[in-house]
């Protein structure tokens, strides 16, 4: 790969090389390959079998990066991107739909974290080390009949 070609000026419709993608996003080439294998991003191939990325992939990679920093699983990112086209530039409406879907998922995650935070001040849903607190919050181990693990923190 010619390093000079990575820094050449391109028109807004010209695809980006993998070197340009890594430089612009800060994401390693191996991660880009991984995201492509998961169907999160897509590339085309030149006659010489080199990857080329449409410029709209920059947004997808940036959103993936933010999600990873926040601890959001890639499976959730896949769900959020499910209706956002890979082979053409997504429209504003495409991104708005994805945004609404992802926002609902993030709200569920936030509710779960808030529930965990509330429970941490007392007992972490039967399994805590305070038998005195468990006796008050879960008399006669009533939650034990609902299954193993922290029953109060299960997603509804």
C-alpha cells in the first residue's frame, strides 16, 4: 500500500482505503476487519483485492467506538444498525430510526443500572452477606423459589 495514496485528496464520493479509515477513526485495521465480519460495516474490493470503504462508514465506525467505550456490546450495536443500509449512504430518516431504537435500549440499560444502584444500598437481591438484611427484605427466602441468582435485579 502506497503511503502517499492514503493522504491524497479525495472527492466526497470517493471511497477510503483501510489506511485512511484507520487514520480518520483511530480504529486498527484488524478491528475494521472484525466489524466487517460481524456485518457492522462493509467494504468493496478493488481489482487488486484491496478494501475500500464508503465515506458513510466513518459514522458507523465512530458510533461503534463510542459504544465500546460505554461498554455497550457489539450485538446491541448490530441491533441498532439493523435497518441502516450498508451499501448506500443512509438517509437522515435511517439514522433517526436507529437512534430511536438505540435510545430505547439505552434507557433499559440505564434503568437496570439505577435498579442495581438502589439495591447496592441494601441487599443485592438475595445472595448478600447480611442475613439480618435478607431477613427484612426477603423473609423466609421467598425469592429463592424464583430461581438462582439476584432475583431483584433480573430484567423484566
